[in-house]
C-alpha cells in the first residue's frame, strides 16, 4: 500500500491604533522573493519591535492564476520578526486578504502548508496573480477552504512563516513569524483594526507546525494579542518521529526538505553536518532549496536520509548530540511554560499515512496536563486520509471559529473525541451544513478522492512508470 501523497503534494503548492508605513505599487509580473526588492528591509530594521511594519503594498491575488478570489482588497506586508530565538531578528512577508463583507474586529491567521524550501513556493508569491507556477487540479479544493472562511467575513493574514531562508520545519521560527504576521496585520493603517480584534490561528499538515508553535509561544512572546482560539490538524508535533516516519517512503522528499530547513536555521547543525554530507546528500539539500513540493517529492521518493549514501555514518543523523539537542527543542507540548492559553481544537486521522497520529495525540495530552483547554478529535473512518481530512473537517473548523468569535464557552481541560466521518457527525448535520457538505464531497471526489483514493492510484501509476523506465 502506497501512502496517499500524490495529490497532497500538489495541494502543498498552493501555498499558498493605526501606524504609518511605506506603501508601494505592485508590478504586473510578480518576482520571486529572492529577486523582488520589496522583500529587502530598509536600514535600521533590526532595531524595530517585532511585528513592526517595514513596507506594504496592494496586490492582486488569484488561485493558481486561473480563478480570481472573491475579495475586496489584498495587501502584502514586510515586517520585522524573529527567528527561533527572540534575539535573532529577521523579516518576512504576510498577505492580507479582506473580504467584501469584512468584519473589522475578526482576523484569521491562516498558515498554509508550504512543505518545501524554494523561494517561489512562498505564499506571498504563489497567491499573486500572474505568478509563474503551473496550474493545479486541486484548485477547487483550495477555493472551498479559502472561500468558506472569507464568506464568514473574516479577514485573512497568510504569512511566509518560513522566513527568508525558507526554513521548513523550524517550528520556533515559524511560530514567531506567524505571531508577528498577526501583529503586523493589526498595525496596517489601511485596515484600522482595533488592537482588541479577535484572532484565531489555523493550520494543517506543514502549516500546523507554524500554528502549533504560535499557540505555544504566543502567551510569552505576544501576550497582549486577543487570541480567542487555535485550530490545527495533521500535526507533525514531534519532528524526530515525523522524519523517521517519512524516511524511506514515498513522501521521503519531505524529510529531505525538513533536514534542509533545520540545517539552514541552526548554525550548530550546519557546522556539524556540512563536512559529513555525501555528494548525493549535498545535491539533495541544494535541490530542495530551489524547488517546491511536487518537484521535491517526485525527485526523492524512498530516499533514506539515514543511509551512508546520504551522509557519512548516516544512521547518526538524528541521534548525534547536536541534532538531538536541536530536535529536542522542536517537540510540541514538552515545556509547561509553552502551553497555549486560548482554546485549542486539534484533529487528526487515526489512519493518517503521512504524519504520525501518536505524536500529535501525545502533544495534545501533554498540553492538557499542563492546563490547556483542548479538544482533540480523532477521526477513525476509512475515508479519512491525510489530505481529505482537512476538507472533510471544514465544518467543524468553521463551527469552532464561529463559536470563539462570538464568545461562546469552550471545554475546560482536555477532551478526546472519536468520530468516524465529520460530515456524518449529528452535531455537524444539525448545524445546516448541507450545501457546504455537498461542495466538500464534490471537491474531494474530483481531487483527492475519499480516503485519498485518487492519490493512491496516481502514486501506483508513478511507481510503475519508474519501474518501466
């Protein structure tokens, strides 16, 4: 049985008091972040507070440059932020999307899954109309997700949470950059949002790394934010177990990208590993730094990052003292002082073949033990694949957002819920999601398939082609 990855990797391509700031005009043909001067911070930026706007501009966005998103206006903001440690200044960009029926006191931080390291994979580039990326059959999938949340009237802020080095899987960096994207959005003068604006963070799969760490770090890093909830699923809560799970399988390219992200963020790891990588290993890291998800996963299926062909004494990669020290800081729920304060709705498919279920459940339970108010929903149905789970569970995510934005009470402590298929949950059915449920089913059937069946078929076809060639 091959993991449900083909269409999932395609989906990953999509990702995709008022203060004064410089506003720039957008060029008709977007440039990638490594070539666009908009991304270059002005002198003195290091001395600014995190979340400070350094530059902004209006942009025109589209889903894969085909269908225009239904929105009123959109902006990009260059802002000051932090890397993994607060005393490591950096910058990145967030894309703000304002719906026609915008509720000026409600904001959603959406951390889309990037799962790759190339400059042209950044959401701020991918979302722009005329960006030079291939079209994708998952268009309807992403349109349902974005459009549903925008239709609620919630303003969206979509950060490039991996930063200028595109440090995929560096969770603490991603959390800081997601939080500062919220702060920068609240500071955008064109929106004039109140500092008391209610904010919810969302992320799935690779995006849940940013969201989970933002939830963990926000109480100490930005305690004045009015966070009313966090919701995320398919969460790589333990980076070590995730890398081990991905290694050698169809999605092994994600493991290569994760190693590159850690190497590029942590100097100690880079110093240790650079003279140990083989030619194959160096080429792999260089490749993922220039490409996006599809190219990476198709280039490195079944790659063993723990082999001697990847690195001298490859089995030591995850067990060396330097690597273990860094990876040990990237496990969610370990430190009691890094516990979410706002309500958390976390969900995961029991049969998820991409991200380990057990690590996500363990993190949720530890957070609960540390005092978090957290609902962990486990989906047990056979139709619940990694990719299909996000969309099938959209009604529950939407209900959570509505309830938090309206101030309804949430559970106290930790609760574990078991559900077969969320679209068949009586609690969801009773809320009148019939039309949305039908849209979701059609989108999944046309893209990933229930239980990710289309992806399995595509992977099998790809495997056969490789054998023949």
